C-alpha cells in the first residue's frame, strides 16, 4: 500500500490492484507494469494472478536536466532510489520482435509519476501489429494507435469506428458521438496551447 502525501492522483491498495480484471484484456500478448522498489513482489504477484509469466525487466535510470543521475528523491526507505522498474510479462505465444532494444532506459525525470516516453517505442517495436492499451493514463499519455483509459482523462475521444460501434451498442444511454468528441478535443488542444504560451512568456520574462 502506498502512503505518499499530496500526490496529484488517487492510489489503490495492494489487494485492489490484484483484484483488477487485467487478465481479461487479452488471451495472449504482453504486459508492461511499472513498479517501485517496495512493490516489486506485489507486481510479480499481480502478473501471476492476471495470467502472465514474467519474461523481462526494464530499468529506468533517472537523470536531471544536466543528464546526471538523480541521487536524491522521494522514494526509498534506506537508500535514495535513482531508478524504477518495469516488469515485462508474457501470456500465450504472441508474435513479437525480439532483441531490438536493451533493458535500460536513461531518461530525464519530469512530472510526478510520469514515465519515460522511450518505453512506448520499445513496446511498438516489439509488438508492431497488436492493439495497445494503457491503464491509468493521463492527458500526456495519449498516443496514436493506443487505447488510453484513466479517470484523469478529460473526456472520451475515440477514432476507431469499430470501438465506437461496439460502445454505442453496449451503452446506448451514453453514446460516443464523433462530432462532439472532436469538438471537445479541439477545445482541449486550445487550452493546452494557451498554457504552453503562458509558460514560454514566463520563461522569457526571467531571461
């Protein structure tokens, strides 16, 4: 169980994580699960309960803006943690590309809990033809070709006609309407652009 104050998102207890029906998402394929040092064993238990066999482990070595390893942080009980782990699980016999990337990512730390974008490239190169789903996604996680799910996303935005059709059949009282989703997406992009312009102006004022 995670006990960290002032996190910009909700957390779940270990048993709540284990009870998620993640295994229902695919009959065969791969899973990439980020875990902190104290949750390594919990992560392995989750993989097993969801029907996956741990196959690999990716290490993210955290750096600062000077590209130096971060030596002080918010995690770690006895030593400051300068890395995070991503457990890689496999189910069945999926078609994957092997040995294209290494198991170490060296990347700069950004917002709280934001992971390195390099992992997306690793996954897409390993599994170029499969459907990709990200759980607990936030706005910055959304990516072309991925299905992003999370309670911090601003709204629904679905492009694939097959998913829209299946959703509307399952939830006729809460349908996905392409024009409405496109309008919501446009407004969100305008808001994001306004925020970026304000940040740039603030930075210019400090120079």
